[in-house]
C-alpha cells in the first residue's frame, strides 16, 4: 500500500475543502459554458479566487470547530 491516509469522516477539514472546491469548479464551469464571451485575465483571477477562498475558509472553519 502507498501509506496514503483516506479521510473517513465528512467533518475532516481536507475532505470538506475538497468537496467545496469541486462544487465551486463545477459551478464556474457551468457559468463559463453558458457565457457568450471568452475569458480575460480578470476573469481567470476571479475564478481562481472564487475557488480557493471558499476552500480555505471551509478548511479553516472545519479545523477550528473540530
């Protein structure tokens, strides 16, 4: 085995952050598919911030409340 620890609880901070990140990327992908214009540099920045900030907040809160 590789020795990788798989979180078993939904209250695990890394698992929560991953779930929020996947949902955020899915929502942003859906939005970009429905938008009629191409992405600009500002759009890419907004996308990255809107994915990583919720992941960080959820991970931080889950670790504090654990």
